[in-house]
């Protein structure tokens, strides 16, 4: 039956965006949805009521309602690893026992923050947060988006194993005043542990007598952290059922909560909870994450788009595309369905993007005239984040809106070099203000959209076996046990480390 729905969707008449606007005077009312301080304009996409209905039938056939219920009530939805995906329990929606557990762990996090703020653990003014992937991208993006610049603590988030990332932080920071926060769900990640060791060595060299006394660990494997030497009282655990790329709501948000204040973290959770409720209750055609996934599927499966570009017209959201790359591509970059059969549809589009207006002068040429069709997502914030002449913010927003309009309208010219084909789709997401609540809601929206995409494809968005092979190979290369890899890799190794290495 499912393939029948895809056939129907693929056979829908393909009208231009301008024609779609002409056809439906109420297009804005149908395709402009608002929730939790976020307005999503889907009207510049090729969806119309007929397409939304057809996708709705597909969603019903894919048992989307049951899948949402299963997700939000803590059932096992990550079938390859036999566990639930309970990030929403962190913000109050889920299995009551998991919600209770999350509250208790948040309380522990809050208490530790109070202890650190009181100064009894040391006179800390600087924080090095070490983590990678989901243990870094979320905290880094949140901090960048919400910091005001007058915080009590200076926060540096370091992820890369490349010493070039950590060294300048060590040069700038004062060891005695530095709190080291090690964020790792598994507490086995090579990059994070090597960086942590380097920070401890630096502290020792700088005369700190008890570096481990300046360490906090955020992890779902507290026993590993204890084994590594972290004092139990400074380990803030989170549940194994919270996936790495969904973990900023858990204790992984500790450094952000410490730097920006626990109330900010609570607002983040509260904003996300509003989106959770909306996702759980709104009918498909009024449901923002669901409609966004319909748009995604339309362009990926029907129009053959292989990428989706996200441009934040707000410096504070500069790191959002990086965060979304992991969320969407690590979740939905899969080639098999839940039962392990080959996926006959395209999986996640490649997510890329940047910040406006910079990107206009770099990559927008391809969006307007290139041969690829790229669905674009614009994000903008109504309230300015600066206090300069309002001309800055006005210019920013007008540029954002103009790009969407230009992509759609195009411009005909007899000179083919100067011809703009138009009919290029975009979604615009407008936040009334950028604060912890709206950002929380926005991130929950992206999580649920990713889930709906997975549900429509019948794939598991919660495992990530694809990243394991590279890790194993790195281990093999480092082990240097005489077992040669391919000739090309061996040559590279020889050139980097010399013969016999
Ligand atoms: O590289 C894969 C991954 O497992 C991500 O999913 C995760 O966010 C990241 O590594 C970091 O893992 P950990 O938090 O266990 O250090």
C-alpha cells in the first residue's frame, strides 16, 4: 500500500509556485503555521492541499500516529539497539518514570551548579567543555546563540583531536581558575579523552596540585568516568536512552546552564516542551514538524533533490547548520529499513548551509542559476540582537525575504546568462525573538521533523553504526600490529610518520 501512496504523490500535477499562489487565495493561511513564538512559512514550496492530503495518507499508512505515541511514551523505537529514545522525557513528555528520573538528574545538575557558583570547589571563572559530536555541537551552538557577553564564566568548547583547537585555549586560560567539563555519553571517545588528558597535564604543569578536583563529567556511563578517576560527586549522569545528538537537554547542557544560568536551561526545556505538545496533538496538516517532513520528502523523493540548504539570517544562529548536519544526517543517513531490508527511497538529504547575508555573496549563485534544485530554508528573528542603527537588522531581514522571493519569482531574460529560471522553493522560519524558549522550541521542531522523515521512510533514526568503521580503522592503524591496510593508506602513513611506522 505504501508504494501506492508514493505513486500517487509522484503523479501529483507539478505546478509552478506562482501558479500555486494564483490557484489558492488562502495559501498563506493554509501553509503558514505558528507555534511557540515560531512562524513557519511553507507557502513557497510546491506543496498544496492535495499534496498535503496525499502525504497525510502515506503518514497514516506508515502508522505515524503510533510511532509518535511510541516515541513520546518511551517505548523501544531504536530497534537495532533495543532501546527507547527519550530526549523528550528530559523536557517533561514521556514515560512517567523516565520523566521523574530526568527531573532528579536535572536537580543534581542544578545542585552542582549551585556548589560551583558558591566557590567552594574553587575560584573558577573559565570552563573548558570537552566533547565531540552531540556532546559538543549542541552546547556550542546554544552558547553562541544565547550568550550576552557579560557572563561570570568564559566558556570554550573544544571537540577536535587536532591540538590546534585546544592549544590556544590553554594559552589563554589560567589553570587554577579553569573547570574542566568532560562531556561524553560513552566516556570512551578517543578525541575527548585525549583532550581531557592534555588539559589535566597542562593543569599539573601550571602548578595545580589536584587537577582531578577541577573535573566534572557528564555521561551516561558514570562507572567509566569513575574508572577514569572522576570523583562521583562531580559526575552528572544522564539516561542511556538519550541519544548523543539529542542530548543537549540532559546533563550535556551543564556547561551552558552553568555559564548562562540554570533558569536559561529551564526555559530551553520549557520551549521544547511546548513543541512536544504541539507535535503530539496537532493534526498532520497543522503540525509544523510533520509538514516540514512532508516538504523534505517531496523534494527528496519526487524532485530528486539531494541536498537541503539552511541559511540563518542571524549571526547568533551561525552554528545551527553544523548542529543540524549531525542531527539529520547521522539520524537519517541510512540505507536499510527498520527490519533491515534495503531502503528503496532516498534517505536524508545532505544538509549544508551558512549565514546570511555572507552566503549570498558566496554560494547563492548556484541556488539561483545552478543546475541543481536545492530547497532552501531561511531562518530569521524579528527582534534584533544588536543595538546598532536599526538599518542593520532591517537590511538583514529584507535581504532574507528578498532571496526567498527572488528564488521563487526568477526573472526572464533573452540573454541566457542573465536569465533566472525561478520556481525555486524555500521555507522561511521566523522567530519572534531569539531566547532560550524559542530556541528550545526550534530545536525540538528539528528533532521531531527528523523523526517524521525517518517514520515515512521506515528507518531507524536513533542508531549510527556508520561512524563505527572509521573508528575501528583508526584503531587498527594506531595499533600497527603488522597487519597492513590497503597500499594507498600505507603509503600515506609512511609519508606522514616515516618508513617502518
Ligand atoms: O561519532 C558518533 C558519536 O557516537 C555521536 O553519535 C556522538 O554524539 C559522538 O560520537 C560522541 O560520543 P560520546 O558522547 O559518547 O563521546
